[in-house]
C-alpha cells in the first residue's frame, strides 16, 4: 500500500517464487526470467543463408481502478508506444 501519495510499496521476490499476478517487474542484472507458456521463439533458416528469429509472446495491459474509457485507451496507447520504442531501439 502507499505510504503517502507519492510512494507505492511493490511486491518483491528476493527469494524467488512464482508470480501470481501479471504486473511490472524490476529485473536486476544477473537474474533470470523464465517465460510462461505462450512466449516462445521460432528459429528458421533464411533464404540467403542467414537465420530469422521470431519472438512470440502475449502482452497484457491491466488497468486497475476507475478510469474513463478514453483514459484507458490513453494508457494502453502509451504502454504499447513505449513497448514498440524499446523493441525498435534494439534493432
């Protein structure tokens, strides 16, 4: 719960364990994340002798609280915009 209006306590998995609810995670250098079923990579040969790797993974945005439909759409647009920006920055 929030200590005041500016801080929020987040769950921690310092000792590891199963994640029971979808949410944002802070992952530290050296840690491993094992994807759930539905997130996989398909590796196939490319016609020019190279290799193509396609990653498939589900993305779920869960907004908790009372927001108008337009605010929910703004949140979703922002999340997916940031997601796309991060992915394209790694090309």
